[in-house]
């Protein structure tokens, strides 16, 4: 993931809104207690998600891939009064940590937290979403997209994380591993989908931002 110049990133962080105390603690705890802390959205990307959500003021947000709850807290910042963020994760071992973070952020009442297989859970959530954030297992990105596209309102957004996959999407297709092939196929899928307008933003590990027409 560390393929963006570290000095440029450090400068960007130094000139960005600092982390809240809740997010700072969650960042520390994730790195100290959880395997693969690089999966955390982190400070710079978290700021972007917060700004994007605040600009939209969504009523309903869907997040696929909660991890330790960092991105959910960032996304929830822009919710309308009475709005809800629905977040799904398959890792039950992180539940206590996630619920504690949501409580510390004062967001327990604004977040519906689901544990299980997102492919099975998404069809059971009977909402129209203003914003969807996909940050889960890469092999199912295309499947998640297909499940949510009809649940997103016109003008709503789907954002997918890790779409540059540490730059491995630039490899020869024959040399790609399964996850890289899945991400590359997902990027091509969005690029050819006439239902959306889109851009691939090269921040951190890449964000695909698609707006439904």
C-alpha cells in the first residue's frame, strides 16, 4: 500500500484536520491489538470520507466492511438528523472493540451494525442509500456492487476502497493474483457501466467514486 511518496503524504497529513481523540485512540488500538492494521482507513482517507459525507448530508449510508469502525465513524459525521449508517462485517472477534468505538463516538443510536456475510445481509436491508462504501473482501467487490446499485438513489454515490491495490493493478494480467484480478475486473466494470459517472482517485490505496445517474 505504501506506494505514494511518504514525504508528500506526511505533508498532506500535517496540513489536514487532525484526528479526533476517539479516532486517534481507535487508530492506536487497532495497530496495537488487531492483525493487519493497514486495513484501517486512517487519518487522511478518513478525513476525505467525513468531508464527502458532510457535503452530501446523507440519510442512509451502507458500509460493507466495518473492520474496527474507523471509516464508519468518519462517514457518520455527515448524517442527517434521524439518519442511519448500516455497516456489515463478518469478523465477530472485533465486535466488542467496534461497539466500544461507536459508543465512545456517541454514534450507537445512529449505526446499525450487522455481523455476517454481506452478500446475504444486503438484500435484507430495505433502504434506499445515498452513499455506499465498499471496503471488504476484494473477490466480491463486483458482487457487492451488483447488489447495491439498484438500492442507491439517483445522484447517490458508491465509493470503493483499495482499487489500486498497492499498484499491483498495473501488473501484466498473467502475473496478477486472484485479488488483484478481482480489483482490476471491478475497475473495468465500473468504467464501462453506463449507469454511473466515475473517477478513480489516487489517494492512499485508491478510491473509485461512482455517482449513479
